[in-house]
């Protein structure tokens, strides 16, 4: 098990191999379909992003509201392939890591390799458990989207597996 912290550096990313189990601590941003669509449109129009994406990790998650005494509600990963059409744009804007569940397209694998980024998978069906790894949560952009807004999460020992490393190696195999 490797322990890594944000922000991700090229040295840390280069040391990660597909299949590695990691515990991530630091800051991650959540973003799902609607937030990705808005980000892509801003990037395509060469507008100013509401948040700096350089060096960030984006977690494909729409957190549930926090219950009494909780920082966040359930926060499990959503299906990553739904973000595939947006991924080249956010990688171009500086994102260095993504967290979700499931396979990615050949085009995304190529973009990850070209941008020297990394794709992690989080345990599916474990949203309540993962919420215990979140120490702080706040809205950073697109508040009108509710659970699909961009949230900043401070995580500690967040369990992940490297699904696609910066060389394009993929735990799901070639396709």
C-alpha cells in the first residue's frame, strides 16, 4: 500500500503503476456530468474557469447531504465513462488525476498518457465508508447544481487503486 498526498507531482505520478493500491490524503475536487459540461464549455470558449484545475484530482462523485454531526453524506464514485467526452478538456486545463469507477475509453487512455496523469478507481458500493475518510467539505463552484456542484474535499487515507498509470497501462486490459 502506497501513501500519497496532494497536490500530485510528476514524480509521484511516475512512481504509480496500474494495480497499485494507495491511500490518498489531501484535497480532491468532486465533479460529475453537469459540472464537467460547464467546465468543457468554458475551456472551449477560452473563458476563465471558476476554479484552478492545475494539479488537481477530480473525483466523479455527487455527495449526499451530511447528516447531523457529519462532514458529508455518502460519497461513492460514479461511472467514469460518462465523463470520457469531457476528460481531454479537463486534462488540458491541468487536472493530474481522476477518481471514479470502471473502464475508460481508448481516447481517455491516450489523453492520460499524453498529459502524464493518472486514473484511480474507488471501491464501488462503499459510499458510507468513503465518507468517513472525508475530514472537510465545501462548495467551490456551480453551487446551483446541488450535489453536482464542484466540492472541495479534504480526505485522509482515501483508499484507491491505480487503474490507468501515466504510461497508459490499464488494469482493465487493452481494447
